[in-house]
C-alpha cells in the first residue's frame, strides 16, 4: 500500500467517523427537540387547563356575588314593603276613632296594668280624659300623669316594680317581631 492509499484510507475513515458523529448529533438534536416540543405541548395544555379553571372560578365567584347582591336587593325591598305596612299601621292606630281607641286602651290596661301604676299618655293623645274614666282605671287604682311622654301614640305604664311601654310604636315592634316571618311568607309567596 502506498502512501496515497494510506492517506486516502485515513481520510475515508475520518469522513465516515465524521458522518457518524454528525448523524449521531443530528439524532440527539432531533431527540432533544422532540422532548422539548413534548414538554412545551404539555406545558401549553396544563396552562390552558389552569386558565380554564381560573376563568371558571372567576365566573362562579362573580355569579355568586351577583346572586348575593340580588338577594340583598330583594331583601331590602321586602323590608321596605314591611316598613311601609307597619308605618301605615302606626298612622291608622293614631287615627283610631274614640270608640276603637277606648277599646284598645281598656284591653291594654286590663292585660298589663298592675295595682297603683301611673298612666303616662303620649303628647297629643286624643282621648286621655275618656281613658281615665274607664272602669279598669278605678279597679286597679291607676293614676294619670300630668306630664305627657314623647312617644308615637299610646301610653306608658309606670309602676312600683316595672315600667311598660305600650306606645303604638312598641306594640307594632312587638307585633312585627312575632309575625314578620308569617307576614313576609304571605306577602312574598313565590309561585
């Protein structure tokens, strides 16, 4: 073998080895690119899933907030209606005719007055003199205060052991406490 043949053979072996190295490098590069693409695709899918979940969570929170705001508005309107009903009831109590006013006062005094209590009428109570003449006043030895109270109709009972607020506002507040749920259920029945 001549020198040229040896050089040729070395060059041929070197070219073959270089080609094998290049192939191997290209295969590794293709493998790395494929793995990176797969990771990128997985990351994209995970990001999309996370974004969809976050969007659904945000949507649900906003829907819940909207339902809550709606319920608050509805409740406020229901309260406004009930407030209007009780305000009208107060005005009707203040406008009772003499006969009804005396019947109410007699019932309240019979039920709540104790021996020796003092009746303190609301300022401007229209039938104080007639109430003072009711039989229950004499039976229970009730007295009438010369001073009126700054209340919204009705009267107060001041006694030795306790005082009782029988003003129209207090009576309506007690009625509202006892009957508000039933009244609301009747008024706002959902069909």
